[in-house]
């Protein structure tokens, strides 16, 4: 063999989706799939070596104990029970001091997954076709239009009276409070597409009112078009988008015991985001019982944390089974990016042999291609939820979509009735 060895290389393996998948039962644990199976097949064919897998019983990458010994894959490599790791593991400073590591295969980060939020009706949706600045602009235009119509009409009446064009005193309502009220009611009614009878005297008044009719027509049509689109795709309330929002949510967080996130949060000051998150941790009874953890996630009992690569693989698997996206993956990471590399014993000649080949696999895109192929169905679920509802069918409109409009209508009717009753009362007293 190329390595001048009389035995096959021993690869220490642990579950790390989608790179290596291991059956749930530790007593009969066996590797069931993963991208690293194809990677090592390519490496062995090209470099000329044989290998066999040994699953680490504690399913740990490697943790240094107080007495200086190591658990998991790192421990087996140090003691000589294994020649190297079977998949890329996160490179940390303590691990780098204990073992050698290869060129990194992938980069990864810790993130959180929760039940995917559903599209919800938006009671205040009727005000959202325009932004706040646009609503203020429409209000300012309404006020200017009322003022322009009132001033133009009053000026036109005075001009006709001065030149003796015979304007009747009964028709002169363009001045005073009645003129302002009439101009305001007509301008507002036009904007709301309501018909109000009004006699338009004079060319200047007709020009201004014609301009306002055109503006109202544009505003109303654009509003209706935007409102229809927003009703079909209403708001989506995301549970959290970053670490601070996850802490603020107060949701229980499922975390693997002695994982990178668990240790980082445990050793962080309690006034930091990671330190506060530690109070929300829920430790699993069985690290590999992912199915049980995911049932809790779908029931919204807690948030599950793990490497982003693993969360994408889980999302891909559920999408393949269900045909729609059922999980939400937090877009931001909770820890900085970490490099995933193969581990060797200190001074092992294997590092010098593997590094050039791994570099070529990265440069040719083979490693990235194998990973993307493994999580191909997760692509749709990782899109922003606002543009990817997670289901192929549109959500039908619900009664709640119109609650906001109904509230405005009911409030207006109540105010109108109240004004009518006050008028009756005042008239009766008079």
C-alpha cells in the first residue's frame, strides 16, 4: 500500500450530519450514510489505502477532562486506537494542541432551529400599502387641496360679484366656515371614491378639482392593488433571527451536553448573551435521539441547536418526506465560523499526504458539490419566509384579514350615529 502499512487505517467516527449519519441505537450503532463516505472512497482510490470505521461509543468529538485525558475521537487518536477522524471536526485551541489537523474541508457555525412560523392575517394590513411618509404626503396633499379649492372658489365669487356677473346670495357658500366645510367634504369624499353633489363655478375651480380627481384616482387604484397583494401574502412573525432575540424570547433551548455551544455558554459571564442563554438550556437524555428532539421542536416545546450543516440536513430530510418546509433555521449564527478538518496524531505522516489531495478536492469544487447534493431540498426552506411560505398552495383569505377594515367601518358608523344623536339632542333643546 502507499502508506507502507500492513494494516488498514482506522477512522474514528461520530454522528455529524450530513457528513456521517449513525443509527440511533448505540448498542448496534452503524454508519448509515453521509458525504464523507464518498470523500474517503475518492481518497482511498486515488491514494491507495484501505480503511475501516470505528464508531466512538460516547459520540463526542473530543473534550479534555480535568486529569488531562481526552474523550471521543481526539482521545482515541491520542491513545492510538484510531489513526484519524472519519469526518471533519471543529478546530479549537485545546484540540490543536493535542492533535494535528488537515486543511479544512468545510466551514460551519452553530445555529438554532424551531417550528416554522406560519403566515398570519394582519389586522393593521389595510394601512400598509403605503409607507408612513407616503401617508403623510397624502395628508399634506389633502390639506393643500382643500385650501386651494376654498381660496380659488372664494376669489372666483368675489371676482364675479365685482364685475356684476349675478351670483346669488343663496349660492354664496364659498366663504366662511361653510365654504371650508364644503371644500373639505368634497375633497375627502373624492379621495374615498364617494359621490357628493357640488356645483363647480368658474374655470379655476374646475381646473383644481379636475387635478384632485386625477390624483385621487391614482392614489385609490395603487392602494387597492397593493392591498390585494398584501392580503394574499400577509405578515410572518419570526420567532427570532439572532442570538439576542433568542435570549429575549425565553424559549427553552435543547443543546448537546459538552458541545461547543454548551461549554461556551457555561463559561461566559452571566451578563452576556451567551451567559443568559445558558439559563434556557435543556440538556438531552440521549444525544443521538434526534427524532425525539425534533418532535419537541415541531410541538414548539423548545428550540434545538446544532451545527448549521446538521440543521440543513434535517431540513432537507423533512422536506423530502413532507413536501413542504416544517422547520425554521435562524439565519444568523450563535458562534463564529469554525473550520472542519481531519484529525491525526501529533507528528503523523498522514497529514502531509492528505493535505494536497484535500486542497485539490476543494479547488475543483468536489467537496462543495457533495455537500450541496446532500442538502439539495433544504434550499427552498432556507429562503426568506416572506418570499417562501413553505407550501406550494396560496393561503386562502381569512375573516381576520378584514378585521382592520371592519374596525374602521364600525368606528366610523359609531361616530356618525353619535353625531346624529347629539344633533337631535341639541335640536330638541332649541
